[in-house]
C-alpha cells in the first residue's frame, strides 16, 4: 500500500479527491491528512494578497471573516472529517488530525512514524510565500526525507469575480 501524508488548509473538493486518489494508478492508497486551522492574522493578510493576485476579489474580502481561536479549530475539524470521509468513499484508507502548532514539525514526525512514501501539499496558490520559499512545500522539502509534491486545490463551486 502506498502511503501519502496530505497537508491541507481547507476541506477537499471532489476534484481534489479524484486527483490525489488517482496519482498512483491502481495501487491501493492510504492517506494521513494533516489540516491546519485557518485564521492567523499574518496568514490572512497573505491569503488576501494572493486572492487579489488571482483576481478573486470576493475571496479577498472573505479572508478577514475566517474564524479564529477555538472556532477555527472546530471549523478545521469539520473540514478534516469531511475530507477523510471523501477519501474513504473513494476506496482509500484515511486518518488524520488538526495540527494547531508547528505543522512542519508534526509533518516530519508523522512521516517518520508512518514510513510514508510521499508528502502531498494541497493548498490554494500562495504567491507571496512561494516567491520567498516560505510555503509549506518549500519548507517541507528541507525537513522530510521523502518526495514532496505540491498541488493546487480546486473549488467545487463555480468561480465568481
């Protein structure tokens, strides 16, 4: 069985599930999903800048409406459960957890403990962080001893400008 650690920041869309579950053909897949709650103010500002760069002005305005604190954790837990169920419905094994602090340290520990074959970082584009190589994928490549694949998340709902 091929094991992937999947780092996400929002619930998986059906397109995302189809994509990650088909990456290795017919090989049986197991996922360990790590979800980081949204809502940190510095990160919210960077996400708003990214949304403007992508032409998603409505999304930029909504970034300030992200839940914080316990509300962010509850929202992340619900998104994680949705994502785990979607992966299971696609025929994969899936477990996961919400990661509040030090997500890259947790990623390294999970990869080592599970003997994972790869890490998949599935997020919206984060141009500012990517430019300075401060995004999860760039930083993870220096921490884990397995391949790190960076993918961009999809939305199930149609885009509005």
